[in-house]
C-alpha cells in the first residue's frame, strides 16, 4: 500500500531534519522525504497540516501483563495503547507468568505480537532462572528466540558472585544486561526516605539503595567489560554516579521514567495509591537532577514504565497497593512537557523517545537496523504524527490501556499536557488514527 503524509513538519532528531514537506511510503518503507517521487500515486493520503511527523516512538520499559496477568492487561489492549501513544517499538521485561526464561515462551510472545501488527515487541530474557538470582539462563538460546538483552526486572540478584558471572557470560557474547540498580536489603520500603515518608508513617527507601547497587555494578563492569543498561535511575546521587561512569567511558547507558521526571514524594498527598511506584518518587532535588541529566545526555532515554494495575490491586491502603501505573499513552506528551519546562528544545525532547532509545538497543534491533528511531529514505516506515497545539487533561476513563490508574490524572495533578497523537504507522500500515474505533 502507498501512503502519502502531506504537509507535515518533518522532524528527525538523529539527522537534524526539521522542515515542512511530504512523507511518501510504499509498502513498509519510506520512499520520499520532504518531497514524494514524481511518479508516486498514493492509495491513501493523510493530511498532516499543522502536525509534526516524527519517527515512531521507542519505549524501553513497558509491561504488557500477558502471559499471566491478563486481568491487568492483555497483549491486544496494551499494544493498542502503544499505538495510541505513537509508540511503534517497545521493550518488555521478563517478569511475566511464566517468566521469560525459555525460548519457547519468547517465541510465542513475539508471534502473538506480530499477528496483532500494532507495535514491534522486543522482549528481555530473564538473567537467571525464574528470576531467583541463582542459576543463569541459556542466554544464547534466548537471544536466538528474539531477546534483545537480559534482565532481572525489579528483582535484585542478592549474590554478588552470581551477578559477576552473569556479566562475564554476557560480555563474552556481547549481550547487554539491563539492571535497575537497587540493593535488596536497603530497598524494602514503599516510599522514598525523607520528611514525607516520615510524616505519613511509611517505610522509607534511602538513596543509598540505588547508589550502593551502582557502585557494585560499576566495579563489576570494570572487571568484566560487560555492557549494562541502567533502568529507571531515580536520584540526584545516582545521576552523578552515572555521569562519572560515562566520563570514565564505562559501557553504560541509562534511562529515567516519566514518573520520576515529573513527580516528587509530595505528590503522594494523603496516601494516594496512584503514586505507589517503583522506584519510589523522591524529593524535588532528585527530580531536578534527573531533568538536568536527561537534558545533558547523562541519561539516554525517557521511558513510560508502563505497568497496568487492576482496580482491586490499586484501591488498597498505600503500603498494600500494587506499585505501577499506565504510561504508554502519556510518553510523548510528558516528553514534550519536560522539553517545555526545561527549555531544551523540541529536537532533544523527541530524541529521548526516538533515536536515543533506538541507539541503546543498537544491533539488537535486527532487521530494523539503523533506520529505527529515524526518518530516512529506504528506512522502515514507523511513523508518529501528532498535533503539537492540542493540549489535553488525562482522563483515566478515556485511556485505551486496560490499566486505568495513572498518577497524571488531571484530578490529582491539575496538569495539562501538550501534544496529541493523530496517527501511528507501523511498517507502513496505519496502526492508529484518532477518532477511529478500529
């Protein structure tokens, strides 16, 4: 099928492209950028006047809840949510039920996602069997099945020797290990340690839960040479340590969640369980450091940390509520809002959700290659079209995701968000159009 996206403002952060023009698509590839080929006759035309046309968003952290937690989210509903948010590629952690520690489970999940044709799915394999932190998985077989890296999700490896061996093994084959740095002994609380947690009587997680884990990881990276992606950095001290590691040229990348980038522990208010998140929301100085770290590329990518939670699990006392929030449909708008707040420029705000996360994935993207997160002639036609002038308030009842709980609901934050997705194309076919019920 041939599609012409006409009269849009084309922005590609990776190349510096920023001009008004047309985008021509034939089958699954971009065949014309700024102007369509002379003999191009589209079967379908999308008028993008007043809209911005960018590469499809790449989200490095989204739980889809299938298999095992279908009551909180189905693959169908969450991939629909991804398309509604302009996300065309996403990485999912291995903490499904059963855990993604067998090649057959990975292949089945990827097959289901391919049949739905709404978003590209890149699963992370379990670093250890059942995520128990004891026995390493068969990383070679899991990679052959389609895993782009290996992770413990939110379960720390308690035995440092096991972590050392995992990094040694991964380094031997050039695999990336994805770790959320948190010490399991220090990180047992439900809120960030500080005045708010103390006033509310909530058990606190100190910043040292993150920094101790980071120091350990960096020592092991120096020893093994393993490539590590640090997931959801949450503190100012953590940002400083990542900055030092990069200055030392250690092979590390890092991301931050939309929650930590915009919210602080004071948003917990009077035990608002929508703010029960992992990692916990920290103080304003931490949020400010995270924003600055994302601006100066200490942190490489912004992630939705999409974790749909059922009403039964969320409407409980704060300490008992299941942590997590829906985020796929908010990723673009919250990136744009950060760009506005920090005055970092539209290109950087878009880069952290397109070209930069694609760079983190690198060769793991396989057939997508260097065209992921980019607009380029001959490249894959994964495209997001959004209206930058449309501002909206988050109404959980209007979200596509099966999980309706978000800390950014207007009634909780009075926050109005910029930018709304109008169309999402995956491999040259329309996966989402605003107003469509498909």
